[in-house]
């Protein structure tokens, strides 16, 4: 056997899995299609659940996060100018950490370099075979040469458009999907945050989110129609639109500046079952997508790493395959609960094109109930800070 686990995809789930497995003495090879610079240029998630924070610390990559990350004790949900504070710390005893996916990925690459693990970039035409044989094989092209690696297990960490999920025969896969009729236009700007905590804003002009990366770098989003292109949105147009969607008291404190990144992401809920097929395990976006409202995408990828690494270590270091057999059912339990939360947050906060007059009232009533009910706040807080593994 050439290696114990071939990991397809060098995004956050593939790199963290490699990190955890190598620390347990299990040999891996990571196959990544893009260059490292390209992986690190993608601006994505910004909020880590405390379970993710602890997982990163246990994997030996918490040092920079603990210095540069911003622990947040709560967040705001707003309806027009009405701001509802959700105090995670008071309601659950836990908090979240603001630390960008880019930073996590950079820390993971540095740790992999230090450990001397194998991460191949520029890998093309990956083909996964022999998943029901005594050993699996993965063939690919790198630097113009075709290579094959045999291994005990294959980890599919190659995102929504990867090859791993599609290796499972279509007749054996069940897919569940909802596509939302809008996207998020996001900008990154070197300006101070409009507020000390995140603001999820429901307004008569549509949804907006005020997030941040550090005390002088903000990540702000507005809901846009799917037909919009980034070129349709000048910085001026973005700032004007963002300002009228957040509460007046926050808008009064808004500092604007040039955007240093601007992109549109479509919103989708998607789950493909099962997560395991013979010697293949699927993790992260390769198996499921959530709409970003509620910041669950990256965190779900990390809880998959927790379950999958436990199963792989039990199998490869201790000879027990019960965890592999149970991986799909175990991970899916948590995945579906995060699906529900992300869908509920999306529905509660966004305008749907062509909606009836009742829909806006339901959003307002949900937020009014949240403002008045500690039970409702606790439910939201418990989901936002992350359900237990
Ligand atoms: P990915 O990050 O997609 O990594 C997969 C890796 O596999 C990539 O590096 C890719 O190059 C590689 N790959 C793909 N195909 C192949 C192949 N055939 N061979 C080899 N390698 C391959 N989540 C949030 O919580 N908040 C957000 O604001 C947010 N914004 C997002 C914006 C966008 C545009 C996207 C796409 C996602 C966003 N997410 C967000 C979700 C979050 O970023 C993902 O859940 C997270 O990146 C999942 O990590 P992953 O490692 O499973 O997948
Ligand atoms: C960010 C993204 C989210 O989807 C979210 O719910 C919170 C923060 C962000 O990019 O900072």
C-alpha cells in the first residue's frame, strides 16, 4: 500500500483531516487541484463555533487564532431599526470566534509543512477505484505524469464540484436540495467594523450582514438577485445599499472605503446520502452545502473531520471498523440539524422575490418573538454556537 489515506481536496476539511491523522501516526497524501495561492485567495467563512476552536487547538494549530481571533459573546438580529441582541454567553455559557477561513487554511498549510506531510498541488483528472476491494486506488495526473496510489481509505474533501461524491453510483446516492432565489454580494474593506458584534439585518430593502475579520477589516454582505453580476455593483452602490439595510444607529457609525474583494455567492441547501461508500468517506462541501446565514458551512466541515478522523484512527491504528460503518449516520444527524438552522435563519431574514404580503409579516413576528422570548433566544444561541459533536 502506498499510503494509508488519500485525501482529495486541500481545502479546510482535507487539510484538517490530514493534520489530525498525521498527528495520530497515520500516513496521508493530499491531492489538490489548485495552487496553494489560489486556495488561500478564496474569501469565505468568518465565524468559528467553539467546538471548531477546540478542534483546531487539539490539532495543534490554535496558537495564532488564540492571539488574533476575536471571541464574540453575542450577535444582533435586526428588523428595520429594532435591534435584538442574542447573548450567547449568558444564554449558553459559550461564545464563538471570529477568525477567517483564509487564516485557518494558512495555519493548516504551515502546520503541514512543519510536519513534512505530502500535499500535491496542480493535480488533475482524479479517478477513484476499487472502493470495495482489499485496497482502494486513486489515479491522477500531476506535472504531466499519470500516477496511481493505493490506500486503505479515500477521503473525499473536494468540495461541491469535486469528483468524490460522483464516484458513488448515482442509483446508490440520494440527494436533497433547495436552491434559494437570491445570492450574497460580499465585500472586504479595510475599515473599522460598524459594530462590536455581527449584525444580521432584515429590512424592507432585503437582507444585509455586517461581519468582520479584525479591528480594521470588515466583511459585509447584501442579498442580491441571482441575475446580478459583480460588475453591476460599484463600491458606491454597495455602500448606499448596505447603509439603508442596517439599523439607523449602526448606519450612523458606518465608515466606508474601497473594497479589496467583491464576489457573489449563490445560496443553496444540499445533502447527498450516504457519506460513506466502501472505502470512501465524504466530508464537508463534497457532501453538503448550507446557505451561509448562520455561518455553518465551515463548522460542519470540521465536525465531519472530527467524526471521520475518529473512525479512521480506530480502523487504522486499532483495527476496529465500527466507526467507519457508523460514520455516515453519525455525521448526518448533526448535518441535518445544521441544515434546519441555516434554512430557518435564511427564511427568517431574506426577502423572497414574488412573496406575498404575509411573508414579511412572518419575518417581523419571528423577530418580535425572538426579542421577547428568552426561550426563543436560547434556541437560536444553542444552534449558532454549535450543537455538541
Ligand atoms: P472547499 O473549501 O470547497 O475545498 C475543496 C478543495 O478541493 C478545494 O481547494 C478545491 O480546489 C479542491 N478540489 C475540487 N475538486 C477537486 C478535484 N477534482 N481534485 C482535487 N482537488 C479538488 N461558509 C460560511 O460559513 N460562511 C461564509 O460566508 C461562506 N461563504 C462561502 C462563499 C463561497 C463562494 C463558497 C463556495 C462557500 C462559502 N462558505 C461559507 C462555505 C465554506 O467556505 C465551506 O463550507 C468550506 O470551504 C468547506 O470546506 P471544504 O474543505 O469541505 O471544501
Ligand atoms: C460571515 C459569513 C456568514 O455566513 C455568517 O453567517 C457570518 C459571518 C463572514 O464571512 O464573516
